[in-house]
C-alpha cells in the first residue's frame, strides 16, 4: 500500500512557483524550483534563501518550574539544559539506552518560566513525541505545535531582509530566540539554521505562514530554495542528516558531536546512554565521522565503500554529492579511527572501480554564523 503523504500549508505556493515536488519524510516537498539546485545553492551562499521547513516537528514542554523541566529533559538528552538562559537555544540529540542517536533536535528555553520549545526532525517527530510523553514526569505537559509552521531564511543577506521588516531583529544573537511582530504576524524567531550561513528560523501560526512567505519573497534578495540545495548546503557545512550520518547505531562521540555535550553532563551522566558516551570519551572509539574529498569529478553517494590503499574496507560513505561552493565532489562517512586524520589517502569503490580520495577537515566551507 502506498504511503499517504502530507502537505505543508505552503504546498500550493510551491506548485505556483513551478517547484518539482518529491516525497520526503512523509510529505510532498519541493526539491527544487525552476532555476535548479546549483543556482539555489549559490543564491543562498550569496544572498538569502527561503526554505519551507513546516514539516519539522514543533512542541512545547510545559512545567511551572524551569529547573524541574530542565532536569527532566536532561534525562532524555545529553545537553546542558539547566544552563540555558531565557531565550537561549541549544543543539542536542535524543539517545537510546545504549547511547545510539534516535534523533537530533533544537531546544530553546522559553520566555515563560518552566517552558521549553523543541524542534525535531520530520521523519522522527511522531516517535520523538511519544518518547517525550513516555519519559517526562506526569506534572509536565507535552503540547505539540500542530497549528504552527516553520520557515528558514538563510544567507549573508538574511539579516538585511529581516531588519527591513523588524529593525530590532539585528540584535538577536546566534542561537537565541525572540518574539517579534512581522507586519502584524506574531512570530517566534531564532537566529539559527542548517546551512552554515547566518540566518533565521521563523515559527508562525499556520494560518499566517502564506502571508509571511509571500512578504519575504517580495524582497529581491530572497528566492525560494528546495530540498536539493538544502542538502548540498548542509553537507558543505559538515552538518549531519538524520538517517544518513547519524542513527540508532551511532553515538555522539563517533559522530564528532562531543562539542554538544557540556563538561558537567560528561562527568555527571544521568541521561539515557550515558555509560556508552562516558566510556567512549575515556577510551576512544573504533570509528569516526569524517569529511572526504574524492579526486576528480565523480561524486560518491551514501553507501559507497571506503577502503584503505591496500583495498581493505575501513568504512562507508553516509552523505555524498557535489559541493557547488567547493567546486567538486564532497562526502562524509565513518572510517576506522586509525584512518581518520585529515590528509589520509583512501579509495572509494564507485561502480566497481577504486576512486582515489582523502580524508578532509570539516566543514568544507567556513561557517558564517553571526557571533
């Protein structure tokens, strides 16, 4: 039986703009518009790209006391939630009991005391919400934002675009959140994104998302961007895609996400999977996520076998494609730790042929988040 696909409130807008629609994470989503992935990628790197990310899961975890709410969340994720200042945002992962990654997510301390605002991946949101409900204390309420939509405006000119509408938004620091009135639309705006560029994620009532989408597109600096460029942008930035670069078999340490676990949490533990994380921090891991640059022009897709120069398998590509800003093929994958140093020569089995490559330092392009 074919899966019934959902649509975001902007589906008709994507069709009107000539988007190519594909199934993604249970939704019908735009993979590209008329100018194509390459042009959309470059536009975002140079100007401001507008993404419909309304398929993502938004929810609130509601309590009366922040410390109690944060402590409950710290059992589910390894990040320092207690240390969040009001309106501060933090990246983390939901771990299982064995330390594998069930999903990655963004967590923000809400203005209202005792509240957290959480954004999870579209493909995992039903599972994530069920896990929250199962492991949060009964005195905390899980409120799913079913009536909310989400836009992402990314690129070096994103601030200029937003500041024309809301001058005060320029003061919003990276990984912080605030509430703003955008032409009569009440919006929760965070200075964050998943492209490696400066930018914003904007949560609004679904009834008003079309108005905001159209308003932003009125600015000549803004163009709509599809999933194709979103993937190449995040790959150049060395950012993980759930189900490819991270999943239930990988730990944050293997995935080079140790930076997202604060020192207190590493020492104290107290979260699902802590034993594995602490063991790997102390003793090391047998494999690591790395950047990979193939020699030549042929891209290496996910699932490609990675070999040492003797022809022995040492790992697998998890994400790969062409990097328009880099000007050539790029990839990420897991290799045996002994081969993880940048500059190490390797080979990739592409269509039965050994293709030369080397381990590269991540990210492939400098991140330009606003300090």
